[in-house]
């Protein structure tokens, strides 16, 4: 039995879909999975269409800031593991207004930890308490920004968050650490680099660029486009999380990264080149002609890079996709006719308002 908070978002839904994949998780028939999600603009039950009819799948619509509902859920289903993906996750939105980030990422994580603490303390010490795990899914952005020659972030790197988003995630990581040290809750934390893949809301760089390119819209690059991110294919993040749940050491932090540092301009150029091959523009021009340098993001972190050797050494994890293979899969996912309805649904409503506000365009 596993409780997945935020399981209807981008990474959470991949985690759930992979849970039901017999090649990745041969025991899934014997395990119940409870997805608990507030379904904000970023949460989408359609992501889980392929598994929502499975007899061992349960969905609960609720917030991690709702202590009563959390308590009812925990006592009713008695999960062995809790994995927390629930968060506000977009840096630009956190700059436009940080309130939801404080409420969900900080107060929500606190509320979830308190509900889990009461639940954990109600267990009879023994097998149940020994196997219980709370895995908090976090980000490399808590470590701040690297200079070009700095070594990649190790787990021991100082926390230096620079955006309201990363500050709120940093606060949540500290709460998790304290609930382990003070109350003995069997917590683990993972800090992962930038993810990409299908089902990602097209406000983040990669899906936004694919989406805009195909609609012949501008491809907005903030500042000089030389900021570096360490990209990881989402399924590789999920495989690392499964290993950490199964074999990770309680109280530890694990960094997860793709060893794939790219500047934003390199990422956008790669997408344009792949699209030029797979789906050339009718006028024969390259998608690169749509690139537009726009005003930089305030407080924009220059470089993130992850040192994932601890995870490789202790849990024998390594990513299965390179950036080149992962980006091709991602582009093909967004081009697939079957995924058109998904895209049409997520780009209606709130999405239009966000794009107008952020890019001052239609
Ligand atoms: P997302 O924005 O796509 O999904 C977040 C999910 O959380 C949505 O389903 C949303 O409905 C749900 N949610 C939001 N507020 C909630 C609340 N109060 N209660 C319950 N559910 C709530 O995010 P994502 O990209 O899938 O990221 C998942 C987690 O992984 C986040 O914690 C994020 O910080 C972390 N992370 C993301 C990345 C990345 O590149 N996307 C990288 C590293 C870590
Ligand atoms: P994003 O996908 O928002 O992830 P994060 O800010 O969490 O790293 O952005 C990735 C990089 O792309 C980041 O350096 C900001 C940049 N970016 C653009 O240049 N243009 C855009 O329109 C967006 C959304 C991001």
C-alpha cells in the first residue's frame, strides 16, 4: 500500500503509471495505490486514465493542507509508504505570487508530516513501524546557483535558495529533516534536477518550446539563454524514487541527476533541429527562426548540476536515457495524435491567462 500525494501532476503521474507496469514493478497486483491530489491547474486526472480502472487504484481529491482528510485517508488505507510529490512547482508563478507556494510547499508539507506523525505513532512497534517510509520529493534548486567551474551539487552542499519556489521547497526539506531527527519519523528526501517527458504542463521550458514551435509562435528565451540545467528524463527520476523507497537509508538525502548539463539555448536548438527533421515547417524554414530573446527572469539561477554518485554507489542507480534519446521520445509524445486531447484540455482556461500575463502576448 502506497500513498502518492500530488500523483496527478507531471512526475507523480509517471510514478503511478510506472507502478502499474509489470516490467518495472512485478508485484503491482498485490499492492494498492492511493493517489491524493488537490487537482490544481497542474493536476490532471486524465494523466491516470490508463490505470484508474484498476481494482487496486484509489483516487482521493484533497489538499495536503487538510489535516482531517489526511488523517481519515491514512487510517482507512494504512499505507506502508507515503511519497510526497504535491507542490506548487513553477518558478515563474512563484515570482508572480508566492502565496500558494508558502501554503502548499511549507504549510502543506508541515500538515502532512503532522498527520503522518500521528499515524506512525499509532502503529504497534514492529514490522509496521520498521517498514514505514515517508519520501519527500524535492529539487536541486534548494542549493542555489553554481558558477561555471564549481563542482556539481552534492548532498552536503549548503542550502542557498534564490526563488520563492526554491525557498519554499528548502523550507519543506528542513521540516522533513526535523521530523526525522526530532520525532523519529522514517523520512527520506530526494533532490532532483530538471525533469522532462510527456504529460508535462506546457508552462515549463521543454513542453512550452515544443508547443509554441508547432503553432508557429515565438520561442521565448530568457536573457542570454546561457543558463544551464542538468536534464533528466522523467522515467529515470521515477526509477530512482522506487529504489530509494525500497533500499534507501532512513534519514538520508539522495541527489538525482541526469549528468546532462545543457544551456537553455542548446535545449531549444536541439528541439528545433529534431522538429525540422521529424515535422518540417510547410515553408521550409527552420523552427529556429521563431527563437526570440525576451526579458530575463528576476533572480534567474545561472547553473544547476547534480552529483548523483551517492545514489549510483549505494543503490546502483543510473539513468537509462541520454538527453538525445529522451528529448526525441518527448517530442514524439507531444506529436502523437492520441495525446492531442490531453494537450487541448490543459491549454484551455487558466493556461491562457498565464501565457497572456507572463509573455504579454495573445
Ligand atoms: P506539477 O506541478 O506537475 O504537479 C504538482 C501536483 O501537486 C499536481 O497534481 C497538483 O494538483 C498537486 N498539488 C498542488 N498543490 C496541492 C495540495 N495542496 N495538495 C495536494 N496536491 C496538490 O509538479 P511536478 O513537476 O510533477 O513536480 C512534482 C514534485 O517534484 C514537486 O514537489 C517538485 O518540487 C519536485 N520536482 C520537480 C522537478 C521538475 O523538473 N518538474 C524537478 C525536481 C523536483
Ligand atoms: P523551467 O522549465 O521553468 O524550470 P526551472 O526554472 O525550474 O529550471 O525553466 C528551465 C530554464 O528555462 C530556466 O533557466 C528558465 C528558462 N526558460 C526560458 O528561457 N523561457 C521560458 O519561457 C521558460 C518557461 C523558461
